[in-house]
């Protein structure tokens, strides 16, 4: 059975089933060739009947916009890849089996019937896929940058492979900030070896192609930081002298990260879509206020 994209009378993409002589045939829809009739053109509609699957739905819908991810799972060389491939082909409209196969580094059980942190699920999913080709594109090298403003020197420490780049909101940032303010050095309790002054620090990443950025919205008292951004250009996000474009945004709506609701906005072939579980809506353009944004999936230009 193949699932082919069609258009209804309103020009909205839908899907129709087409019988094939080989029901087990893997259809390659990862090509970006516009003449390919099997082109994957919109995010899959995913159910949230248990009222807790939205965090997994938003992550899977975001990753499916990446051609490398679609090509990797189409190989069906693991149980997880096979399930993700069936979601891509709209043979499955639930992420429950994905959640059952992915376990968190800190012991999170994503199969339980409760809301979980989308960032934790995102990292766990990438690690589970790490043995396949997708790891080449999603892993990044990170290190801690230490700066002494008195001596005017920089030092690099703690180099490691990371799956998520965390950015922190400045203290007392208010309700609206410039995104670049999250990239500034912050005070630390580390001391300079030369002058004994306090060092400033921040994390630095070197990216191959894709980068997942988590905006740490958990405040000092466990409260959610609801700050939104201005002056955010989706085509020119600059991190550590690297220029990125936004591929998807995962948003959290609610008062705590472990509750509320997750949605995403995703770019498929230069068209933006709003994904709210099984409600997929075409957007006229990118929402650059980024209210409620929690995760950013960036592509290096």
C-alpha cells in the first residue's frame, strides 16, 4: 500500500491510498525532486487520544522535515526506524510505539500515561537513533567558554559531544527580549588563574548541519519563564559565528514544562505548517515573535 499526496478542491494537501502489488515495499519519499510523485509534502497528523502524546508528536513532526532523517528511517533497519517510517507514510497515526521504544538517560519512562518533557524525549530519541546515519547530522561538538575580562583572555574546557544546546534567559529579562541577549556571557564562581577575578562563561557549539536548541524556561523557583522574543529572523540565526535557519519550533503552552500542551511549527519544502497533534494547518509565514517557544531545530546555512 502506498500513500500518495493529492490536493483537494481547496488546494490543501491530503493523502489517498493507492494499491500496490507489493504491500511490503518501502517507498522512498525522501527525495527533494519536485517531479517525484511520492514527495513528502506536509507533516503527518498524529493522534493525542491519551492527552499526553503531544510532546512526542511535536518532536516526530519536527524531525520528519529533515530529508536525512526521512532517508535514514526509510531503511527500516531497526524496529524504531520501521515505526517512524510507517508514521512518515501515514500508515500509523500514533507515536505510542515510538515512546515505548525510547527510554530516557535519566530513567524516564515515556510509555507511561503522563505528560513528559519534550526536550528530554528529543534527546533520548536522538541517542536511540545515534547508531544510524542520522547521528552524523544531529550531533554537535560543544565546550565551555571561560572569559576573563580583566586579562582579556578566553579558555575552552569540557569538550564533549552534545545533542541539545541549552540557552538561558538573563535574570529579570521581563516579557520581551532580543534573542541575542541569550548568547551573552554570564557570571560564574570560577576564578581566573592569573588575576583571581571571577570568570564569565557560556556554552559554545560547533555544528555539522543540524542543531537542537533548548531555551531553558524553568525559572529558579521552578516556575515557567514566559518571555517571548522580538527582532528574530528565521533565516539568519547566528550562534558562535555560524549562521542557521529555523526548520522547526516546538512550543510549550502552560505553567510547567511537565504539564500543559506542546505544539510545533514546521518548515516542509519552504512552506510553514502549524502542527497541533492531528490538526495540521498551513501558515502564511513564520511567526517571528516566538511566544512559548521551547525548542528550536536549526539548519546550518
